[in-house]
C-alpha cells in the first residue's frame, strides 16, 4: 500500500494514464521538473566530472529530416535522445 510514482520527461505525450486501483492503493503521482538554475549547474558539473554520456537513439543530418524526427518522437519508438544536426553547408 502506498508509494510515489514520479513522472518526468514528457516528450512522448502530455498524459499519464493510471486506473482506479492506484487510487485505492493510496499511490501518489507527482510531476518533476529540472529544478533551479543552481541545481542545473550542479548537474552539468556532475555530468562533466563523471563523463556521463546520454543514450542516443537516432541522429539525423539536416533540417529536412525534422518531420521524420518529430514522427519518431510522436510514436514514442525511441529509446534515448533524438538528435537533429545541421549539415556543414546549411545556411541559417
């Protein structure tokens, strides 16, 4: 009985589904944000110190791939970060 479910990283969809059994078991659902600027700075320092690398699911080159990247995100078929890079010859 009881417990806390923390939901973060809402990049796939803007809803969290659970059924009435969670309510009857006194489970609490909380959202989480990145935190303050100080905490963000501490996190960046920690990542640098321990050389933590993110999991990268897909990489696309060029803005013309943006629609495909958004579709992958929309479908939730990725595991890790989605990266869209600019081509060397891109003009902004």
